[in-house]
């Protein structure tokens, strides 16, 4: 019997260097929201790329799940990359994807589920070299980074959006800021210190955050908020903050008028690199009001990961079992309770375990 034949079928319903640790990703949703509104008004557009599906390593068993009755039918999965690019050339290659997210869109319901793939996750980089996931974009740009996600996670991603850090502050300020519940330890642990670093690079002033609680943060404050690595979980908590700001921006965008959205779009369009052309985006956003982020998480999943210093490769986030994590991911995205991973994922998981187990004490 072919692997996966017994899977449950049915559609799931459900110059201080300014590295912003990927919170540039918060621009993405805003761009997707406004592009269909202003396409006819702007002569410019994002930097475009065409990815060849034949080289993106979408497994045949995964392709079958997109067919009628398959658990991935009716979903569109898009890779989102936040880069530390300091110039246009580095948007294409030679920069690290300090934020890696997958947005899984249920095209029937409009529900969007977000998963952050931790940048330091030890995976097959798409070329049978094993290292931190962030290295895939550095080595081979968006194509290799998407390939990495498909290979390791049994995904079918053919589209991506990548952004650099320029324009982030203006996006948040342009939408009037975002509402965030700031905890006291987040103020203590460097929120304002990060503002200082950002203001030095952008050569602008900043306003300190002095009190905890639910409050409106401006662009500088929200950017610094997403950079915090301390006070609760290091990179895990940091990526949660990134997703929190993304959701807050979604809410602000839905409340913002067309003139303001158009200005935000025009201010930031030059910092986007994507495989989505105008037809793709028009199709995706034919009814933008119905889309909403309903759930978010991180990969590897909390109970299925550990951390270790893997020799010269440094500190890595390690899937305790890549297979178990992929099973979890398919349940999270597609509601598949009976997912069986491909033999390829099993092979990659065995290599991850072989490479990392000598360094782990657990």
C-alpha cells in the first residue's frame, strides 16, 4: 500500500546594524490588503520573481492531498520572509531570513493560520546541507528557502513574499500605530534600548514607553517591541511578539480608509520582493473583508523541540522528532488527524537526530 493511503480524507474547515529579527514581516499583510485597492492607481509594483514549481520539491504524496477530497484542498500556503537586507541586491540572495512564517489561507472560510518557523531550526536547507533554517535564504534566496520548507514540512508552497526593514516604521505610523498589551518586564528588558538603536540608524527621535498595559504604540515603539529577545522565551517569545504585531496591524488596516492605505502602499512597495503578481493578489483578495488571522503558533512545536549547541554551527532549535512536528503542523493547518509523513521527511528527521544527538544532554 502506498504511503499515506490510509490518511483521513475530507476538507479541513478550519551603523549599529539594524536587524529587526524579522518583524519586517508585519508589512506583508498590509501590502496584500491594499494592493488590490490601488493597483490601478500606481505605476509601480513590488519586485517580482517567478519560482519554478518543478524545483520546489513538492512531494507527489503532498500533491495528492490538494486533489478533491484531500486534506489540503481549498488551502493556499504562502511563505513570508523578513530579511536583514541592507540593499536591493540582498533582497534576492545573501541576506538572512530572520523571520520565516507560513500563512495558510482557507480560501472557503477566509481563516488564516500563521506558523513561525524559528530561524535557528536545524533542518535540511534544501541542498542536503543541514544547518539553521535562516541560512537557506542566504545561500539560495527565496527559491531555496521555499524548497527547504516544502522538503522538511511536507508542504506545497509555490508563492512567497519577502521584505526588508525599510518602511516598517512608516507602515505602523501610517496606520496610526498598533494596540499592544505591554508587560512590565518587556519595558525593563530593553524595549526602550532597542528604540535607541533604531533611532540611531533611522536618524529620528523616539518616545520612551514608561508604563505597562494595553496601549497604542507608534512605529518606533512597535518595532522595538518586536526586537525584544529577553523577558520570556528568547526567540520563542520574540516570534510571538512578531505575530502579535501582525495581527494588530491587520485590525488597524481593516479600520483604515482607502486614501491612507494607498499612501502606506506607495511608501513601502519598493521594499517588497514576491512571486505574487497582480492577478494572484486580485484573486486572493477578491473579498478582503472575510480574511482574518484565527490562530498562530511556532515550529518546532513547544513540546516537541529542544535547544543545543551543535559544534561550529552554534545554538540551534532542534526538533525532537521532525516526523512528530510535521504531523502536528498538518493538524494545525489542515485539521488532519491522521497525517502520515513522507519517507523523505523521515529521512531528514533521522539525519537531524544523527547530527544533533551527540550534543544534547537530554
